[in-house]
C-alpha cells in the first residue's frame, strides 16, 4: 500500500498492467495483473444496522474495538477498514486475534 502517491501513467505490458507511481518525488513502476485504485477511505458501515445491534461506532462510522478486536457487544468482533485499520494493519490484527 502506498499513501501520498500519485499515479502518473498506466500501460499494458502483455497480459499485465504497469502503473507508474510518484511518491516522495521518486517515480517507480508496479506491474500486476489487476489494478485497484482507492482514493480516500471511509467505512461502509452505515447500512449494517449497527445501531440496532448496539455496536458502538465513532463519529466517522468506524466500529470501536479493543486491542483484541472485540466490540462493546459480547461475541462480536470487527477487523479491517470497518474499525479504521489500514490494510497493513489488518494482517497485524489477524495475527493478534489468533493469540
């Protein structure tokens, strides 16, 4: 994952796609089979009925969890974007939840 970056070019290379990215004044290229571009992040929790279940959220809509990903409702955990974690933190969260 790259933040504060700008895509400056895309080109097909055989069955792959090359993306030219500028980050911190440096230009690099990432090659893959698919491209996903995300601009900003916000949780998609507004239609989950969290308020009906009594699950606490913050003002932005992120589900509030403790350090073991537990919500305020017993037996309910939340991991990933819905609790405000970035993708790199999701792996850390999954490792924590296994312990």
